[in-house]
């Protein structure tokens, strides 16, 4: 009978040590929370930087297509024709005479916030302007909400 009691007490002792205590779990959760509060801002800043880099890459692609359009047709598409003139032949005057049958760009990309890029021709200070209104989609703003134009200088990495 003593042997049975001894094995039962060993078995109960093993049960107590098999899991984590509430305090141990809380300590782990607190540590994870602290790490997340340190890492999250750095990751979010990187996401904003990546969006701006995507905008700059899209601008270069659109700008190349606009230059090719101008070489063939002697003018840039006007504001009414918009960037869509790079994909499909405009039906709005001035109708391009030498429009390339395959177009100048396969598809128009949207900005990183899911909206089409905006285009003006003639632009305010250049022959054309390409821009996006940033994360908030409203003119003006700072940080990720700032407007980005093709003529803005890309931010220098430190």
C-alpha cells in the first residue's frame, strides 16, 4: 500500500511541473509587448519608406512612357487625355497621329494606397506633373500623408 501512495504522490508532483504558471505566462507576454513596442515603430517607418520608393519607381516608369509618347506624337498627352493615353489611344483631341499600337505602358499602376496617380499637362512648373496625394488622399499633409510629386527629390537614406 505504501508503494501505491508513493507512486501517486510522484505522479501528482509531475503534474504540477508539467505546465507554466500564470506568472510565467504574464512575464513572457510583457516581454513580447515590450519588444513589439520597440520594433513596431521601426517596421512601420520602413513600410512608409517602401511606399515612397514604390512611388518613385512608378514615376520613373510613367516618365519613360511619357517621353516615348512625346517622341512619337510631338506633345505629351493633355490633362483630359490623362495617363490613360499611355495605355489606349486617346479619342479626345489632340488625337495622336503616331500612337504606338501596343501602347507605351502595359498597365497603369495605382499608388501604394490604392488610388490612381494624378496627372496635369501642362503642369504648374513643368510640361507635366505626376503626383499622388499620399496616405490620406487629401491635398497637403505631412509624413505619410504628404503629397508626392515626380519633381520632388527622393529622400536621402542615412
